[in-house]
């Protein structure tokens, strides 16, 4: 027996409402919807109407019925024939795997999460000058590419020549869409914070010199120092390879070179890994953070909140960077066009226990 027109309208309306709420994230992937009885109470419909609406969701592949358990939200199906999204990182100077570094692992986690919600898998790999990117793309069957940081421009140019949808995160190249945090504002805020606490002898742990992150973060530091009339000296600057071990060594060498009479009272790390390395190096010479030396980081990775002392840092909103990059890539897939735009994600300073007013000695 066919349902009346009003009943059809009710279950169709309920279907659309539930579908919209699932798409908006109210009911996340791998979570269960409320029971049929609960849905009926929420929407003011009978159980038969709920079952018809759920059947439509099942037919769409949006949910699946688990006998005796409930109705579970499934990953959104990708369009037929679409392959995975490539996540390409440059190798480090030491040829170590950058994905183990906190910023990149957090970024990858959020990229993978955003892609999975849209029905895409993510395949990770590193790329350097010895890799044949053409062969990698040919064998991977990729739908699109997320390049990260200082990937060689020749690799990006090849992808563009083959009309691969692609986006660059944490870097800038004027030929493709780029998503990066506000590097200048971040270190500007960190330096202003230290200067407001009375610090004038401020050291800088810079990342690799030709990275845009290093260049822009140094610009933020210099702007804050110039505005406040704080002298800047090259002897208080050193470079490291973005990881904690490298930053620890670089800080120890800096402190040895300066000597006890010229120790900085504050250190600006260009990422959280460097700040954590600086804290280790400061402790090794018998000084304390923040009593003797204040330290700031950049990125606000999970470890920053739970380090001892907890780290004052710049929150770069990695989840928003990831989601923006994925949406930019999916827009290309849908519209078959690319706009070379630069999207800058705002940042904010998170003040914790690794910074304090300058001690009077």
C-alpha cells in the first residue's frame, strides 16, 4: 500500500534534515545516530516515517544499519574512479622523515581527517631532487596533490604541466593556490610579548634560511624589535633544521659562543620543536626557564601545552589550515580550474609558563 502524500513529505523532509546534519558534522563519521525512537521524538514523527528516512540514507551510502546496535554514519563515498590525495613533504637535510616532526604529523592527521570526510584516502610520501615525480604520479593514480613546505618548484611545475589539481601548504609559489599561517604576525606578537616583559637581549633560533617560514618569521621579529627600539645583533642568531635535536645543538653552540656574560634573557624559537630544544640546552648550562631565560615557540603543537614548563607559543590553527587546503583542492576537482591565490590563516599568541618578566640581577 502506497503511503499518502503527507507521509511521503514527512519522511523526505526528515531524510533531508538528517543528511544535512550529517554533512555539517553534527553526527560525525563512525558515530551512531540517535535511536529510531529518539529521532521520532526529536522531529515529532512516527517510527515508520523514521525508518523510511533512514532507508534513503542507507541507499545513498551515507549510513549503515548495524543489527542490534543502531545506525552508523559511513565515510562519504568519493565519486567513482577517484584515487587518493597525495601528501608530499620534502626530506630534511639529514634525510630523516619529516612526518615524525610534531607540526607535520598534526597537519597530516588533520588533512587525512578532512579528506576522509569527503571519501578520499591520503597517501604520504617525501620528495627530493632525486625522485622522479612523474613516475610517482603515474603509479599512484592520484586525484590531487597537497604539497607541503619547501617542495622543489620543479616538482610543482611538473604537476601543473600535467594539469593535476594541487595546493601548497606552509609555503608560497605564485603559480598555484597556497595556504599558510600568518608567519609575520606570529613572531611579531611573540617578540612584543618578550619586550613587554623587559627583555632586550633576545636570541633567535631560525629555521632553514631559504624557507618562506624562516624569512617571514624573521621579518616579524625585526619589525617588533625596530618598533620598540630594541637593538638587534647577528651574534644572537643561529640556524637549525626544524627539529628538536638540531635546535638543542644550535642553542648549545650559541650559548658557548656568547659566554656567560652575554647570555640572552629570552629565546624566540621559530617552531615549537626549536623552543623545546632551547629549554633543554638552557637547562644543561645550569639556567632555568623562565626564571633566567624566557622561551617562546611557534605552532602550538600538542607537546607545547604539556612540556615542563608549558610553552608560550603562537597558535597557527593547524586544523583550519588543513581544512582550507582540502576545500581548495576539492573545489579544483569539482570545477576543473585553478586560481593561484594566497590564503593566510590568522594566528594568536598563547601565553604559558615558559616566559616571565626579566629578572633583576
